[in-house]
């Protein structure tokens, strides 16, 4: 089971709560170091609230610099997620820093979010990926959190091959909410693609996801007082390692 740690960036230039880019970079590298025992890190502009559907150039530039430094400092695989649902910017950053994957909240089918109508554009996304010759894999959310969906989970799964996603992400309704095991099992039984649990994972519940997913994406649990706590990261990694040993 792979553990991907989420690197929540502080507010970037042009976002309402922005203060200092130097502090953003310093905090990012500090959190990245604390996450370095994970199998991968995903860099996300979590501090840019309220989110917009397409970010501006300065966000792309700043995230590229940070992601490059994070990769250089940690030496582990990295991913990119640009909120809210800007896969084109995520792919551009991934190309610039040679990231391993991007996360796309709404790759196919539409949904309604606090940021507005999220339109899945798999055809355009995959053509852009090919156009810029980006090798990053695409991890697509199913029934992404913080959104109201117009189709069922079954509809997503019946059409997943049409979007060319490399992996799928299953989440709870909101940030930090646990994933319904019955939903996860429903997905596992209907696809051979890698599956990641994308919210609510902690040392007390990770056991119930064993055998139903290929990895977990963890952000909320790792944080203490707004920053990544290295001890919490190690605790979850140790529990994961014990589970792997016990299942051999």
C-alpha cells in the first residue's frame, strides 16, 4: 500500500490570504522534509481559498518552483494538484518539473461545486498531455469531495475507460472525511485500475482499506497546528509497514 502525503501550500501570490512567498517556500520545504518517509508527495495550492476554476500564471510559476525544490530536497516521487480542477495547469507544472503524476478532481462528467460548475474535459486534457509530451500519470477522482454529482458512482465506473485515467481516487464527502468501505469495495469490484483512498485516513482506520486499494492520500491527519507533524507521518508509515508484514 502506497502512502502519498499531501503538501498543502500556504496562500500563493494573487490569492486573498497571501502574505509572503518566501514563507510559503520555506514552509513547503519544511513540510516536505516531514513527509519524506512517505512513498510520494503531492503538491497542492490548498491555501488559495476561495478557489477559482482556472488559476493565473503566477500560481503556475510559483507552484513550479516549489515543486522543483520539493523534488530536489526529498528525492521521492511527486504529484501536482491545482485547485479547483485545473488539469491543464497541473500538467504544465508536471512537465516543467518532471512530476510523476497529477490529480484531476473532475476529469470526466460534470459536477456542481462551491466554485461553480466543474466540467470534465478528459478529451482536451489528454490531448494537451500528449501535445506537451508530459509523462505524468493522471489520477482521477470519482465523486470528488466538496461537490454535488449529476451521475452515479456506477456511471463513473462504466465510463472510466473512455477518459484514459491511470488511477482512480475515492474520497469522503468533505476534506478529512472517511471513505465508505462499501463504496470502495464497489469500485474495487468494477475496475482493474489502481485505486487510492483520498480522504480521512489515519492509523486507526487504515486497516480496513487493506486489500481494497493500492494506496492512500493523506493530508489532514498529518497536520498539527497547521503544519505537517513528522511523528504523525512516521506513525502511519509504521502501521502500514506492520500491516504489510502481517499479510505476507
